[in-house]
C-alpha cells in the first residue's frame, strides 16, 4: 500500500482553523466560531495534542496543530491497541500509543460567570455507495460516562456543498465558572483500507469494492460546541434542545453556512445574510462594505483570504472574523471577535460591547477606545514595543 499522507484539516465551522474561540454575553442565540451559545454565558472550546520529542511523547500537551498529515494504519484491526495514561488538566485519559493516530483532545471551558451545559459536534466527510457509508476515518471517543454520545450520526448531511456524517456528544454535568470538561474526543486515525492514486484517495472494502473519497484537500473534519445556560433546566439535553433544537430531529450547528469564492458571491451573501449566518471565503481578495449585517460570521478557508475596508471605517455588531488578513487600515465600530487575524495596517476601534482579539498578529499600531473591561487580547503578537 502506498503510504500517501492525507492532509486533514481538523478544524471547525467550514474549515476555519480555530482553537479556543469565545462566546459573548447576550440574550440571543449566536454563533462564535466554533462555540455557539445561548444565554449570558462565555465558553471556550480547546483542542490539544501531545508534545513529542526525539524520544517520543513527553507527557505534556500543546494546542492542536492544524493541517496535519495522516496515514492509513492498522489500529482498527488490532484486538487491543496500546494505550498510555496521561493527565490533561484535572482529567486522566487513556490515549492511543499506536503509530498513525492523530491526537485531537476537545474540551469546553466555562470562562464566564454563569453555569452552563455544553455539547460538541464532530462532522466527518461522508462517502456513500447506495445507503451504505464508508468508514474511512475512525474517531477515538473518550469513554468518560459524563459524555453521552449520540446513538447514531446524522448521515449524509450537506455542509458547504460537501456530504458529512455528524456525531454529537453531550456533557451531562453542569459546567461551573472556571471549570473545564474532560475531553469528549481523543483523536482520529485513518482506516488501513484507504489508499491513493496520485492526489485522489479511495477505500477498498472487504468485498474488494473501491469507494472514491476524493482529494485529500477536500476531506476536512469539522468540530464545534454549543453552550446553553443551565438555570431553569433540569438536565443538559433539556437545556440544549430548548436553546438550539434536537439532534435526533436533524439539528446541527452548520445549518447557516454560505461558501463564496469571489467578490460577487460575497456581495450576494451579505445581502441575504441574517443573524448567525456564516460566510466562508475561499482564498482571494475581497472588499467589505461600510456596515455588516448584525451577527454575521466571516471565516477564511485559509489565511490567504485578504480583506480591504473603506477608509471611513467598518461598522459591525456581534460580528466575527476568523483566519483572514486585513490589508488596509481598520477603523472598527461595534463589537465582536477577531481570531487568527493578521492586521497589516493600523487598527483603531470604538468598542461598544465585549470584544475579543485572540491569536491576532498586529503589524502596526492597535488603539481601541471603550471600557477596558470590554476588550480582551489573548495570544496576540504586537510590533515591539507597542502593546494595546
């Protein structure tokens, strides 16, 4: 078998590479990158992997590395795959110590002041022959009984023009302020029956039938978390179903998604966008209008999404930008979040509500007015010695 690497972008919300995104304090249902919230809560989703050195795993963890190469392996055929015991925060987990596994430990943290419930979704690219799906990628689920997994996935769901099988895990305990869940997901590994012909991947089943998977670049795993207030609800399912809908009735968090590849597509998407609409931009240059629809989410498929704004400024309320580059100076009015954003020119802001700058790179000066209690900078890079 050719040991062809599949570059699997283990990411969230239409392939936007996000880890640890943030939710706002509002009373409306809203989408914040890979955390979707309802009620006055503030939840972070974290994704981890083990640290390796020349001798192997060190026992420590680091944020998940995107665009990892993954190879076919025989883990699924092993009667008792090797596992090692590791400590992540307050959780003890048994992780696969076999060649070919990709760590992706997904947790949720309550960084706000109110008790919450959470559930996490994992969408795996689906390939079907008739009604039969192909299990080309295996999830390593945490057996922690505090996470209850769906009895069956939502099959063959369309997300941004691609078919996915969607799995859901619901955390049964109330998540108190400052607490972090155990990981629901531990990692992935590719089935040993996957092979490649050039850039195209395929799966050969036990009957010898070949199932085309497509190019590795099209096989993107999506992960996102929903969070709801815990008050007045008796359990997690009741709270989350009331806030977002029932998984068994077909609800999942990727129902409002528009993928565009040019300026005309962006203009059309913004015209029709409602609250919570996620616009996913393919690589290219785009110009934003002076004002965005409330609650719109703009995510780049890659960092090669380059945005220009009017010199008069950009007005946006409860907006989100992730994995984009602003080529022009940004004069921002409103509130929202900027994650994994590169700012090439000056950034000035008139902040009207809670706003997050996370994992941003400022090439020049950043100056924001408004209460400092409303503005948060985390993991950002600034031109030395300037600081916000």
